[in-house]
């Protein structure tokens, strides 16, 4: 199993509930035209494609060509000709105004350099009365799934404190942050909920191989380490993750914030 497929298998398996929540909060139904921001390897775009059916359409956009190639293969394997993927910048969407009935996004918005600008562009491409639903990571202390590698590396080499306004995993973790930005983009907030769940792995080594190879923020931190320090970090991560063992598996808590809004009109 290669790097992307290894990560994709575990991440997709553990995040299915978020895909379904986004589809529900965006009020998707047959015949809709949907935009998925930060599609990666295909989800939640493919689930949206199943809901809107062949009479509708889904466009997924992402900067990572290698991931979109995986997404395109999945769509073809599922016979979803109405689901397409293209490389593009989420901050400046390459679509006409009022082009989409709904916009969905999973773990994308917090990495954008100009979130308010991106939200205004989302409002631009949405039809009046259209919905947007986005998932972002909640607080670090509720997400050992992400936090453990960072904490371990901090014990090995000093890291500068994160800029709370800079793009990053936990940029939109605070309650009300994304909701307030949506209001600033003239999108009427409908709901904001934090979902607590678990992700599971057979072993700590499985967690390490599936997460470390593809998570860009963690890759960047590992790049700062010497080979000796990398080996020390891997041992530390495995030891910390083993602290979350329940009987025959690893169970790591996660917390995800899902925010939904509607464009005024129709």
C-alpha cells in the first residue's frame, strides 16, 4: 500500500461520520450542483455525488494534484461521471457567480491565508438560498490524534509558539471564529456544533505510518530533525499513542467543529 492509499484508507474510514454531517448540513438533495473545497482524495465530494445523483453534479477543488488523481480514479470506479475534480486555489474560486446550490468543505478552511476573502468568494459562487457547511478541527487538547506528534517533537527540539492568526490545523478551533467570519461574508449562520468521536488503529505503528507520511504540518516539523532525532520522535509517538490502547486496538479521541450557514435570498 503506497503512502497516499495507506493514509487514505485509515483517514476515510475514521472520518465517514463527518462526510455525512456535511452533506446533511448543506441540505443536499438530487439534482443539486455542489462545490467541495479541499477535496483531497475525494471525500466528501463522492458522498455528495451519491446524494445529488446523475441529474446533479459535484466539482471538487484542491491544490494537490496527486490526491485529486486518486479522487478521479475513485469517481470513475464508482461510475460517477457527474463528479469531477480540478486543481485550483480555494481563496479565489475559478467559477462564475451564483454557480452552485451548496458548498461543502472538510478540514480545508483553516489552512487558507485569507479566510474572510475565501468566505466572500464562497458567498459569490453560491446561489441565493444556498447552503455552506464546513468542518474544522477543534481545540488541540481535545485532539491527541493530531496533538501527540507535535507534543513529542517539542520535547526534542524547541519550536516557536504558533501564531494564532496564521494558517494552521487549529486556526479555527475557537468557538465562534468561523461563524463570525461567515457573518462577515454576509452568510447567515445556522448552526455550530462540536462533535466528539474516536479514531481507531490496530497498533501505534499503524497510526504512525498512516498519519506521519501525509500530514504536511507534521512533515514540516520532522524535516527540522536530524535522523537521530527523527528516530527518537517516532519512538516517543509510538509510546504516547500506546497510552490510548483499549484491549486490542488504539482509540484516539478527536473533536471536530462543524459550522453551517445560508446565503440570504430565495
